């Protein structure tokens, strides 16, 4: 396909395995006038893999407000622009939402190309119900806010999903173990990469595993809800 003039394309990119790029994403990246990306060096690896050479302009959380006005001018002048974040779907715990909102307000066309998502990959791979779920982005760094977020997840009916860093994971798992030792949780790590891992069990079991085997890489933490059906595993504590 050829990119249309004056269009912004929001394109999901692989979260690990570069072969997960869609045919439509590849064709669109090859046909736009310029590519905006969260990190030009990181995206350069993907584009080199795809054998695509295009002008790259950085757009990240620290310059999105400043860059947006310039991109709106480019779009009004008829240029086609693709935006990609470092991995997954732009705007989901990544930059891009401000740019899309500005285009919508300016009545400029935006097209979203679906593709890889760490959230959905982790959710389906966990074996927890996916008919309803809550995604909370990155867990708060401050301990009090983190405990409140996890307490709310433990009291929710649906599955809750968060991003967490490897060095904070042991503290988070220990907190879950103290709050609800028998609650089923899952750590989904390094999704689609060589060392992909799903570690599912009670909070006590999972916390003990990562005490003995420190986690590395990118992590999704999933907490089963109170409405966990029988087919998904043991019922949460205090639920009849």
C-alpha cells in the first residue's frame, strides 16, 4: 500500500521478535515521507532489518509537546508521517497520545495499524480470564502508592496487569505475598524473545522463585481477580 498524503499512521512494532512486524506495517513504513520514533537508534535496528531508509525524527515523552506542532504543519503540507514507539502500540504506556489528540482536534486523518502488544500477549499467555481486565501501566515507584494499587487489584473481580521493572519486582512480589499469599499471579517476562518466560502460581510461590532466580528483562505482572472461574485455577481465598 502507498501512504496517503497528509496522513498520520500510528504503527505497532514488535515487542521482541522482529519477525512479528505485519506486512501492512512494513509497506506503510516504506512508503511514508518520514518516520517519527521514540528513539531513533532503537528504531533504526528495526528499519535496518526491514531494509527501509527514511528520515527519522525523535518524538518521546520529553519533546512530544514541542514536536507535535511541527508535525501538524508537515501533515497540513501533505506529508505522510508514521509514528512508532520502541516496542508495541504507541500511546499505551508510550508516547503518541498527545500527537494523535492534536491531529484529531485539527481534523487531520489518523490511521492506526494494529500489531504486537505486550499487554494482550501477557494476558492471553497467563491463562487468566481476558473477557474483562484492567491495565494500570507501570506500577508506582513510591511504596505507599504501589501498595494502594496492588490492594485495589487484589479486590477487583477482573484480571489486573501492570508493567514492573526487574529491580523492583522482588519488593512487589513480597508485598503481594504478605497481602494475599494464596492469590494466583503470573510474571510474564521477555515476551517473544529468546528467554521468554511465564511464571504462574500463588504469590508465595512466585515470590520465592524470583528470590532464588532474580528476574531480568521487561516484565508484565498479572494478578488474578476475585471472579476467577474454576477452569482458570484455584479460587481466590475467601471466595465461595
